[in-house]
C-alpha cells in the first residue's frame, strides 16, 4: 500500500517560499523544503514563519516533505 513506508514528524516553518513551498526546520535541527499538495493549498495560505506543522517524509528523500496539518502558532 502506498504511504506505508512514510513517517510523520513535526517541524517549524522558517520562511515561506514561492509556489506554496516552505523552508521547515525539524526538532532535530534538520532543514528541508516542504510543500502543500492538492486542495489543501487553500487551507495553508496563511502559514508564516514560526508556525508549527506536521510533515510526512519518505525514507528515500529526507530533503522534501509534505505538510499535512498546521498544529499551532508560536
């Protein structure tokens, strides 16, 4: 089944980038580029630096993540 090997982590938005992408720093200090896919782009239009989000990562490429949900604003 697709997505079985993916895992979820929390991170903090460092800066918004063009085209619905964001620079995110994980709790362990790793920085990556994250994106919002599909219809969810409408819900995440207001993400700013400092917001905490949950990400989905694959073990194949740890430099890119998919934003699943905004958890809280710091």
